[in-house]
C-alpha cells in the first residue's frame, strides 16, 4: 500500500505546466529520444508536442500508433 501523501504527490505531477522545462530545453546537450503515443491523452496534440520538443532539443521522435 502506498505511503500517505503519494497519491497527492502524483496528482500534483499531472497538473503542472512545462514552463520550467521549456525554459531550459535549449540547454540540453545530449542526444534526446522522444517516444510518445500519437493519441496520448496527456497532450491535446501529441504530434505537435513531440515536434516542439524535437525543434527545441534536436530530439529524434518516435510516435507510436495503434496496432
């Protein structure tokens, strides 16, 4: 059974903006691989989100579709 507070902590991680990551994404100096489902419900437009990350970091993107 999870410890007290774990559910609240998880909930808070799912309600954040990516402003902090966006501010530092250009500083990434290692290879980046983005693996995302093309219908990932966490993003309004998963292909656009992955393209944004790729443009900002030079990432390689793999979008997985339904099988």
